[in-house]
């Protein structure tokens, strides 16, 4: 499996989630299973079956996070050379050349992407179009509704 890029903040968030799952959620669900078992017949015990199902989800998520953490490449954008190019982790302010609207995105790892927080996956069409470009460059993003042209206004290494 190849290394997956991730920002420092993304890695920290996964570590916090893993710690919560192991230290809080896992013990809680074990206790719920024990309580449900004490109620008797397990065949028709909905609490027991629901708790076992939740336990499966928690254990699956723990394994998934551990796998991601073992295969990630943490990139600290603040330590990269600030050569003015769009690279993984940079925060880029763009202007749509058609309607002159401005938008700011941070290019992050696939697991960190959250469009509501303006964090886009490094594998997304817009990030792919931006990579290695500089302030003042015009880029064309191939979108489902057609090509969108942007001008790069600012690149931040924060």
C-alpha cells in the first residue's frame, strides 16, 4: 500500500478519534453488551444485537484508522519551501474569471477533505488543476457542468 499524504492537523484528528474509540467507546460498548446479556435470552434481545452491531462498527473504524495512520505521510506545509507554487497543504485564494467570485481552498488529504470547511482532496479535479501553478496563473478546471477558469490570487503556507 502506498503512503497517503495528510496534513499535521488531519493526522492529529485521526489520532484523537482513535484514542476516543479505544478509551471511551470500546469500554462503553463492552459494558452495554454485558448489561444486555444480563437480561437473559440473547436470541430475542434487541439491546444485545444492537450493541454487538455497534461494537463491530467501532472495531472496524479502529482498524481503518490504524491502517491509515500506518500508511500516511505527514506533510507540514509550514516547513515547506515557500517558492510560491500550489502544493499539498497550501491554502489558495482563487477568483472565478466568469463571475469574479473569490473562494479559498486548502489542498488536503483524501480523508481530510470537507467542502463545508473549504478543504479539498489533493485528488480532486480542482486541486489537480492547481498543483504547481503560481500566483497570477490562470487554470482551467474540468467540472461536470463544464470548464471553469480561475485566476490564482494568493498562495499561503499556513
